[in-house]
């Protein structure tokens, strides 16, 4: 998944820009001006300069997956009390008509830039990495005595049962006739599902953690010159899960910060983490594929190869049956 594409004033004709400006006008009764439009994975964000004394600068997000706005609102509310840096405030939500209905979310706009817009090399990469990791450690220190959360908000005592509840629909999607996955990839995912208990066994008995569910560096804002961490953004499916279901994302963006390596200085990962991080990552990619019908054959092949390089049993199964 590539970095978001940013557009500016040249894109005033964009339907998202027009809808964002209309959304702001309807919400506050005055006009705003465009700063930037950013096309992300789950939707488009339009950054507006708000009217002085009325709203401050705002972000209008358009969600491509039905229900994503509601989940983001809930996720922000759950994470914000435990976050060491600011997170956006919800200013409003609704629907826009772009020739088709699309969900909208109006958020306060926080200072800072995405990691790809920070001056390189990073001024203090170790300091920045520790700041990001401290945010995750704060979230992950929040546990629930009931155990692990299910998609319906109920709880179970063991990680395996919760993982199965979240992941069985993904397994069924991958194996379905409608999925874009190749026969070889479907077989690999079937093997991952069969081996789920083995992959998760080293985590048995560990507490649940409140997870952001997509905490790569691209979902944080930084000072453009110093790299100082300023804000956290864009939660996905926030729930009480296992901290390892968060931390594999740390290697996805800005690898020069060594975020995953920094986190592992504070977390004694049980045996099997080198393979388990790819196990969790592959199921997360299956979720994104199901949610938006996104698919990149090489992307999945490369991740399966990385898992196979760390797990001899999985590699033997793949090789023996090819």
C-alpha cells in the first residue's frame, strides 16, 4: 500500500473538495477554503482552512467502506483518554451525495505533517521512535479483566476464541469463489487457519490490550523540521485484543525510524514472534481485501514468502504441495 496522494488548489473541481466545502458551510454557516486533498486507503480526506473564530482548521473525511465513520468515531473515543498526544475531536458526521451516497466525518485538524513530509534525515530518529512507541505502550497497558473482545462487543477469556471470531469471516472470504486470491494463496491461507492454535499458543495467558489496529507511522503527525511527535490519527477496528495484533504495523511505514525494533526493547516477545508478525499481518491484509475488494497478488506472495522464511513447518507444507 503506497503513501497517500496529495492534491492542492489545482483540484478545486474534485467532487470531494466541493462536498467538503458544502459540508463545512452546512455545519458552521460560513465558508472555508481548501488547503489539501489526500486520497488514502479507506477514503479521501479534505483539509480545510476554517473561518477565523468559528471552527479552526478542519478535516472532512469521506469513507469508502460503509460503517467506517461510525467505527472511527468510536475508536477515537476509546483511545483518546489513554493517549499521550492529541487525537482529533469529532465535529460532525453525516452523508454526502457524490452521485452516490458516501459517509462523511468532520474532524478538528491537528498540527503536524505525515512522516513522508518530515525533513530527512530525521533530526532525532531515536527520540521520535520512542515517542511513538510510548503512545502504543500507553494504549497497550489498558487491559480488560473480561479478556478479549469479540466483533459484537462481547468478551471471551482466551485469545484463540477471539481471534477465531474476528478471522473466520476473513478465512471464508479468501476461500470463496468470489475472492481474487490464487489457488496457491488460498491453500496457504487454509494452512494458516489450520495452524492458528500453534501460532497463538505462545501468547496464551497474556492479558488483552487496547489496540489502535493500524498504528503505522503514517497515522501519526510530526513536526516537519524536528520530527517531534504531535498527534495520533485514524484508528481502525479498536478493541481489546493482543498487543502483537498492533505492533506488526510499526514496520509498515518509515522503516528508518525502527519503530518495531524500538517497541521490542520494551516487550519481551514470546517465542515465534518472527513468524507470528507475518501471520497477523496476512490476516490483516485479508481484512482490507474483504473490506474494499483490494488485491495485489505480488503483495500477498511476498508476505507469504516472508512468513515461510521464518516458519519451517509452513514452508515445508507449501513446498511439498506445490
